[in-house]
């Protein structure tokens, strides 16, 4: 939390919220240390007790209690970025936005998805000058030109670099 935030809230509140943010920063690290996870698991219990002194009991439900188990889960499963559900939940939001018939939710999502896929597929056969619905290109895709002579160059695809510089490599 920024230092400017510190002057606006009581010191005990700032300290407890700062400890929670430090906990999540350490849990979300790319590399985890077992000793640090044990320390975090013990410290988060004390931090949650501090929060229970500050906030009313109605604030706490099952979700606030689950923070206590995150360090143990990270010790068992590894870094959390491979297991958290933010990306699938984002895709579920897109599916929920497709719902037109609330009586038949699943069928409505499937129908919208199929319509989108068909639109993309058929748009490849339209006149090249006509505006068409198309998915955006990937980061490394610059387009693929297949020669008309029937002999595609398998290992000669154009692409952008991935940002990795390979220097002084010799292959023998």
C-alpha cells in the first residue's frame, strides 16, 4: 500500500491491511520457499485475528477464512498462478453475455457460440476487400503466405521474434 494511505487510517488498520497485501505478494511469487510458506501460514492467522478486531463480525464469512488455507495449498500445489481460476471465470463471463433465452440457458450459449464460429469460418471465403468478422492475430503471427506452386516451405514461416536473444550459439 502506498505510504500516503498510511496517514488516512489508524495505524492498526494500516498494519493489518499491509500484512494481508504482503501475504498475497509472497504467495503470488514465481518461486516459493517452503520455509517462507510455513512462516506465512503462521503469520496469516495472527493477521486475520487483527482484522477480526477491526472489522465487525458481519464482515467475516467463509471467504475470509479461506485465506488461512492458501499457504498450505501453495505448499501442496506449487505456485498459485497455475491453479487460480481467473482465466476460466473470464471465459464464463463471455458465455453468460451470450445468453438470449433465459429459459434455455445452455442451448442459448451453444447456439451463440456456434453462430460465432460459423461466422468466422465463412468470412474466410468472402471477397478479400469486404469487411469481415475476424479474430485478432496472435502476438507472434505476421501471416502465412502459401506459395501457389504447391510446394510449401515447411520451415520457412514468417513470424515475429519472441524477444529472446540467442547469441553466440553454434550448432554442429
